[in-house]
C-alpha cells in the first residue's frame, strides 16, 4: 500500500514498504498522510486483501486513535483480522 500511495501522492516515502509490524502500520499511516497535499482525506479509500485487509483496518484504527481525518471507505477482500484465530470452528483449531 505505501508504494502505491507513494506513486499516487508523494515522493517522500520509503521506496520499499516494511512488512513487519509496527513498521508496516507506520508506513501505511505515512502513505495516507502523504496523500493529503493532493487529496482530501474524505476522497481517499484504503483497500487490501488478506493480511493487507488487516493492515487497512489497523491503519484506519490508528488514524482514529491519532484523531486524524478518516478515509472515505475501506475496501477489504477476505481480510485477515482475527490473528488470534478464536473465531475458527473448534474442529479447524484441532488440526
């Protein structure tokens, strides 16, 4: 996500996104903020699939914690948001 945002909004972001937490989350928040000079927060949509969907949700939650303007929407494709795996059926957890 930061790499896409860097191309769309800013040249001041790291050339490679970090994948480890909290680096990836920090990069995603930085990418979102980098878009502000060219777009209003209400015009920005954050999207992700699988772990990227989880990162999208985490980014929105971090922005809310920081009392920053929130994106217009999140688009999530099969987001991995339950890292504890507590929502899996008992049979799947036994494997």
